[in-house]
């Protein structure tokens, strides 16, 4: 049986999800803002301010993508001592080496 919990980011819902998960239930959480759940999970591993920052960064990344600012590519290239590889290059490399 799968249990759907609404309001899973709230005070009560959070406890309900945690208790159900501890009992091994197949639980699904309904959330309006996934980033809120992401932030809550991160808070278990890091200070709240850092989890909040990570949430803001992930939201921006999702909406705007990862766009380097002027000079970032050159600075990173200099730091690494080799040209940067895109994810596309990396995936192509893996695909051909498999
Ligand atoms: N806490 C208590 O001691 C207590 C005692 C008696 C009764 N209650 C009742 O139990 C319920 C939950 O309490 P709580 O303390 O856990 O409240 P809460 O911390 O404010 O959490 C409310 C939850 O409901 C979600 N939510 C609010 N409006 C929504 C909407 N229109 N559509 C979908 N989700 C919505 C919120 O989502 P977002 O995170 O996206 O905002 C959040 O996850 C409330 O009805 C409250 O009156 C609570």
C-alpha cells in the first residue's frame, strides 16, 4: 500500500512522513515547492543558512541554467591547466569508451 501525505513540508506532515518511513511504509510526499523539501533534507547535513543558500542556488540553476560570468571560463581554465570539458563532451567520451 502506498500512502500519500499532503502538506509534507509542514510541521505535522514532516513528522508523519518521517514516522511512516521509519516503519518501512511506501510513502509519497505531496509538496507544492520541491525546493523546500530539498532544503529540509540538506538541513540534516549542514547549517540552516547553508541549506537555504543551496536552495537558492538550485532554484536559480533550474530556472537559468549554469551560465558562467565573464572571465570565469578563462580563470577556471588557468586554474585547471587544461581546457574545460562540457557535459556533452564527457557523455560522448563515456559513450564511445563503453
Ligand atoms: N501543529 C499543530 O500543533 C496542529 C494542531 C492541531 C491541528 N493542526 C492542523 O494540522 C494541519 C497542519 O498543521 P501544521 O502545523 O503542520 O501546518 P504548517 O506547518 O503550516 O504546514 C502546512 C502544510 O500544508 C501545506 N499547504 C498549505 N496550503 C496548501 C495548499 N493550498 N495546497 C497544498 N498544500 C498546502 C503547506 O505547504 P507549503 O510548505 O508549500 O506551504 C505545508 O506543507 C493544519 O490544518 C493545522 O490547522 C495543527
